[in-house]
C-alpha cells in the first residue's frame, strides 16, 4: 500500500512457480505468503496464522499448481 492505495494482484495457478511462507505470524498476527510467477514477478498474500489458515492456503496453492 502506497499513499493509501491498495494494489490487487492475482495470477492463474499455472503461472505460479513458487509459493511459501516468508514470515510466519502468530495467533495474533498474519503470515506473509510469498508467491513468485513464471516470469519472475512476485507478490505477497497476508493470511491469518490462527488455526493454521496460512498453511492451508499454501498447501492448496501448491496442490493447484501441479
């Protein structure tokens, strides 16, 4: 977010080359999920660490990448 702007990025699963948790959150904070695309671009998802939602998201993306 820059100057109050929100940027929304997405990518089809087949264009994702890597996904993983870069910074693990705790029960009160969000994890930062790093996603890299086949063309070398990347973006982050913020996901709650509570109840392992972050792990579920990463595993689901990895499953759909195949």
